C-alpha cells in the first residue's frame, strides 16, 4: 500500500506563490517515488478565492495530518510546519526531514 505523505514546508514567510510552486515540485517527487502526497499549500488557491483565517487552514491541515502515514518536513522557517511536526510526533506519525530520508524509509 502506498504511503500517504503530508508535506510540511514554509508558506507565510517569503513569496506565497514561489512557496506553493516549490511545494508542487516536492509533491511531484513524492508521486514519482510511489507515495500519495498531500500538499496543504494548494489551499493557497482556495484562500485567494475565499479567504479564511490561518486557524481555519491549520484546523483542516491537522485533521488531514491525522490520517497520514508520514510527514515530510522540508526546510525553511515555518511556525505552522513546526506545529505539524509536533502533532505528527505526538500521534506517532513518522517524520522525515528530506526526500532522501523518506526514500530510505520507504525503500
């Protein structure tokens, strides 16, 4: 069975569109590895059309994270991603800090 991988990386710091583009490239790599990626940064597009407070997005993100097998924390400063890492650890969800580390675990 393919692992459902939650992608945690910066969104708010820096250019939102650049961060979303980078997250899509990482999600593509996960897909190529045979994983099922979940990319919460894609909510950017929903937020552009129908803005919500950050707390709403974090509530949705954390609900989905609870159903994932692995959290992949990509580099860069992010309070939200750090909160998601802590939740994953509390829930016993494996946390990886690079695609290489995830590949070793998945391999």
